[in-house]
């Protein structure tokens, strides 16, 4: 599959440059009046001049979400290009990667943690690279467009993301993409291998009464799990022979985790009246998904206690079936109002039950439920103020609800304002309530209370500084905890915190430019008010990049080079448990307080961007005390390179 996509991408010719721009969209799956992603294509359909099509403006190459938030294809070389050039292909400020590419990411910025009103599958540490339905993008292009991402990895492998999209007609688009990773890693039993296949289609009728977005994904994320290093002193001294990381002893030598899932998704709408700004619109959304998480270990390990058998093969399965039906009224003067009802049916299950000593069932094999909710959305744009309201409430036995209100306002191009409030009453993730394992201590069946979250978000973007703030009030917060309080003996259980947790985060960003130099700064401050140490975060997280940009070779190439400094204060970071694919709270070992410095040289030739980076080049002379989680070292110094190549035919 990867080879065929590679050959297909290189068969396309190259053209043009690109910039990026955001456009506000609608809600509830409705096409926005202000950001219809196909209007410009309809105009192009009237043009018969092939030369005009070949030189189509870059703002016709559109990428949009289900909420109709629209961006344009970006081939520019900016500091954001540098920040997004990673396995996740997004700015990962606030996330701390593990030693091997694609293994796991610890969370430094708790504000990145979001809840869903419905219960999720769980195993969240393995879902960072798993594309959910809201992560899928849809496209509208005047000519075929492709994107090729390549980057070297830690040892014996590569990371590749290949993408192709085409409009066979102005109103019909298809895209196909595959992201593959294989990296052996520096430590014993640390191989990562993953694949994310995506296929999307978008369609609308010529009278623009019917719109359709659909996608299929097939994803598998496999990691060899070594459980971390046994003796941190071997790493921290890094004397021969432990400078060769495969010589450092690890807990597991034959354990593997696998997250795999397939999803089919449809979102479509039908407008009742043609060429009428005031009309009823019928909407429907369908989502069918199957996934499983499996942990295998041919040889048991005493670190996790006693076991039922001599080998471990834990497999948790999940089926999800979702339908949402809505009716909306679009108006020209008073906004868009939508009412909906959804049906969420899931089955979370194992192929066995666990019995008590008296022969009764202690732990069942499944949790199956059906949740029905009703709600509404309202979208209104007046005098530059974009207002969105959402409210939903369950009408089945479960007592869950979600209320959201947001407002965006642009005073001008230099000053933008955003505010959002959310009140959420959500069900626990399923692996909190039920889990089965070959290890005796990793079996439970619970009935936790709903989690409650009140969250305020505020941000201001200006030419002087960008500031954002998040304030959360958490009640009945769920978490995993090691009840032994000993990192060498792990008995991790789900817990619920009965008291209130108050969390505050303030992030400020500012880029200062002088001549051809620039200094880009981002600093995050976090504060938690709680009776016990449940939500642990570093107080300060910072990233500072000093770089130089200029054209070379008679302006045939744009060159960008500089140094990035990253740092976070010491704190009791959550540790990683491979059996459950989850992070758990610990208050015995602090990490942090070490600088991470990267030197990079990037270049752009036409629509090709080339990246070369010396990652963590200071590791040898600032001390080997850098960890991503207790017993999981951060990355040593490594030189990596790659490119992002766009083709416009």
C-alpha cells in the first residue's frame, strides 16, 4: 500500500505556492453561509479554459472539518511548519514524547485533556495517534493535490504519510491517505509499528440542497512494551557499556500492545427549499466502529503480582453504533437553529467471566448500553460576533448532559477575541468500570459516579501578544492510581476523587522580529487547588526559538535555521502502565527540570520543504536526568531529517 501511494504521488507534476487562512464555519453539520467550501469550484466549472484550471489560486485548495471550519493548503515555511513537523503533524507543545517515535506522549498541559459526554473505550495513552471521527478532514480542490511526509526515525525504520485528493467533478471529491511508521528504538523491546489508512468522499448536488461527507478508517497501533528501565542509575551514569541503550536492563523483553480499529462514518444534510435563505434542513450522522486493545506477554512478570496463567493475553473488544437525526431552520437574519436526537449503542466485552471462590460471577464479561439524547444547536453571526450555543440532555436511564456556549469576535486583523463555557456531566470511560486481565490484581467491575466538569476558556490574539486562559472545576474526577506506592510493584486501580479540583492555566505567546531574525516565545503557567495530589502538573512549561530566515541561491531557496529551547519545572509526572495503555498518578518520583535544545536547518524550494534537526543536542553535557515518565528516559541526542512535498497537477 505505501509503495503504490509513493509511486502515485511522484507521478504528479508540481506547481504553485500556498498560504493558510481560517474561515469561521457553521454548526451541527450545516453548510455555513460564509464558508461554503464549494462555491469557488462551482465558478471554476463555468470556466472552460484548461490553462486557468492549471493555475488555480491556492485559496481554491480547501480543507474543512465537519463543523465547516475551513483552511487552505499550506506550503509556506514558517516557525509553525517547524513545530508541526513531527509524527502527529501538529504542534505538540504541552506533550512530552517517549524515547521511541509513536510509543506514547505524557501530558504536561492538563488543558489538553478533554472529556466526552458519552463513555469512551478507554486506553487513552494509545489513542494519541488514533484518528477519531472529528480528526478527519475533507477536501475541495480544482486540480489533483497530493502531500508526502517523510521523516527518519530512531533506528531501522521510517515514518511516512502519503495523501492524494481529487475532484472528479466540481461537486464530488475523493481522498486517500496512509500514514505508516516503523521504528526499532534504542532500548530493548521498544519497536513501534503503526498504520493509519483514511478514505474520504464529499459530494453536493448542483442545486446545493444535499451535502454529504463520508469516510472510512482502518488503524492499527502496535508497540513492544518494555515497562521502562529497571535501574535508573545505569541510565543516569551512562558509562560504558550503558551508553549503548540496549545494554540497559528493562522490565519486559517480550510484551506487546496492539490497538486496532475500523470505522465507517457518514454526515449528510438536505435543504428543503432551493435558492431560499430561510429553509428547513434535515441532517443525519452515522458512525459504526469496531476496535480492540490487546496486551500479550508470553512470560509473566512479578512486578504486576500473581497471575491466573503462565502467559498473558488480555483482549478488550468494543463495538459502537451511533445515529443522530436533526432538523434545522436556516435564516438569513436570525441565524441557524437545529434540534436533534441521537442514539448511541455500544458493547464493551471480553470472552470470559471471573468467578468468586463460591462459584458466583465476580466480574462479568461485558458492559452494553443504549443512550438516547435530545438537544439543540444555535449559530448566529451579527456585526462580526460569531455565537454558538449547544445543549443536550439524555432521555434514557443515564443522567448525562452537556451545555456549551462560545463567542468569537474580530475587532480587526490585529485583534481577535474568543470565549467558551462548558458544563459537562459525563459517564466514565468503560475501562474504569470493567477490566479483565491474566494478572489477578488487574480485574475489576465498578459502578462509578458521573464526572462533572465546569470549564471556562478565554483567549485574545493581538499584534502585541497572544494570551489564552483555561479554568476547570472538576468533581468526581476519575483517575488510575498505584495503590502500592512503589514503582517496582505496580497494582494500578481506577479511583474516584470525592472532593473538588480547581485547575488554572494561562498561556502567553509572542514572536519578536528584528531584521531577518526572530524570537518565538511560548510560556505556560499552571496551578491546581486540591486536597490531595491527584492532578499533577508542572508549574511552568516554556518553549523559546531563536531563528534566522532568508532567501539564498538567487532567491531560489528560502532558508530557516535556529535553536529551540524547551523546559518544564519538576513535578510528580504520571507514569505509564503498558498493561492498560493508560497513565496513572504517582507521588514518589519527580521528573523535569532539564533543558531540551534542538538545532534545526529547514529550507523550501517551490512547494517542497526540507527539514534537518539535531534533537536534544545538549543531552551529553547537561546530565542524563531526563525522563518522559518515571523509569522511561526521554530521547538522547539524535540527528533526523525528512521532507514535506506537495504536488499540484
